[in-house]
C-alpha cells in the first residue's frame, strides 16, 4: 500500500495523506469495496485496514472527479440557489442528460426539460429549504429536510422531503425527490 501511495504522490495524483484506520476500515461497511488490507512489511501477523476513499475520491485526480465533501457542498449550494431564484448558476450544476423524478409526476428528462420545469412548471412561488441531513456514498448524495413557502396558488405549505442526487463527471446526473407529507 505504501508503494501505491508513493507512486500516486510522485505522479501528482495524491496530495493528502490517506487515513489509516487499524482494524476498522472506513466505517461505511465498504459497500463500494473502498477498503482493503495490507501487510507483510511489518511484524509477523501484521494486518492493517486501509481506507482507500481518500485515494479514490481525491480532488487531485486532475479533473477526473469530485471528492465526497465537494459533492455535499454542491448539493447544499443547490438549495441556496433555488431559494434565491438564481437559476443560471443552478442549471450549471446539472448534466445535459439529467433525469429528475418527483414522486407522483412524470420524469423530467434532459436539461432543456429540467430548465422548463423550474422556469414555468414548478408549483412553488417562493420559500426556504432547511436541510437537516446530508449523507454521501460514492456518486450519491442524499439530503433530507423541510420546506416552508408559498405555492403559485397562494397556499402556504410546510413539507418534509428527501432528495437523492447522483453525480457523473462532477455534475448532478440523476435526481429523485420524495415528500413525507404531500407532493408539491
């Protein structure tokens, strides 16, 4: 493992020291297989779990991806932009082939349809998202929270929601929205 890390660092592909966690891996249950064991160079019977997530998700991969923290920040920024009505910047976060599924409605496919939804079809006139939870794993970021606002009909609403965002090439490629109270 140390040879792998040194090689990545030599090629400029790694600038952060990966975290080494003895006998616990990354703590995520390694659903993505990000952890492995290394050993043999230490005392007899030496085995260490090494979290490879910092290697796999490093920002220094020369534009080949985002790290988990960047994805979380982008998703949180999405809610700030939508609440502020800053649509031009918001649309830049999404892949050209975006697919957006909202509970109880047909899928919105492609960036053009996605933009049309926000510019004219969205039922919300104004409001504020409060994000209570953000979890990321691999290409996915899940956010959960509440929304309080006013619909275009004038009705005041307060709902809970959960959004699932899947990333591709640094942009949101798939988005799924679920409402806990009622769809809006």
